[in-house]
């Protein structure tokens, strides 16, 4: 799962940079996916270890970060839709991409944890 984490980190960093450059480099909040990706990348890099306890610790930290990011982004999407202000479609597209990437990442992590537990590796 560490390599999958690094892949999602790269995707999130690319999403953040694309959103930032797509807004004409004016809205720094567009870099939020990049910061989440950077944190996941550091955690993914730290979880590449022969030490099982260290690997499990950092993967659990990573999936928690992914889940918190998913929940926060999901709430922000709901708030944006409920707002009386007109929607910024570039920002909404970036939020939707972020929420889907994080949802897929969390799903893959949970599935991996369950497979590991059932196989007796844990």
C-alpha cells in the first residue's frame, strides 16, 4: 500500500498545482490538494520499511489523513452547494476530484487492511 499511497500523493499534488495554475495563481486555497498529497507522500515514503510495526503505523496515519481530508472536502462541497453565492465551477471540479481521489484511496487502504487481517499477517 505504500506505493499506492505515493501514487495518490503524486495525483493530489498534480491536482493542487493544476487548480492553482487554472485559477491564474490567485487562489492559494487551490493548493490544498497538493498539501494533502505532500503529507501522504511523506507518510508513504516513511511506510516503506521492512519493520512491520513502522509500516502499519504510518499506513494507519495515512488512511486517517485521507479520511479526514475526504470528510472535510465533502462537508465543503455541501456548504458550497447550499450557499446562496454562485458556484465557482473550477473550484467545484477540483473539490469533486479531491473527494473522489481520497474516497478511492481510503477504500483501497481499508480493503488492504481487511485482507491483511484475514490472511493472518496482522
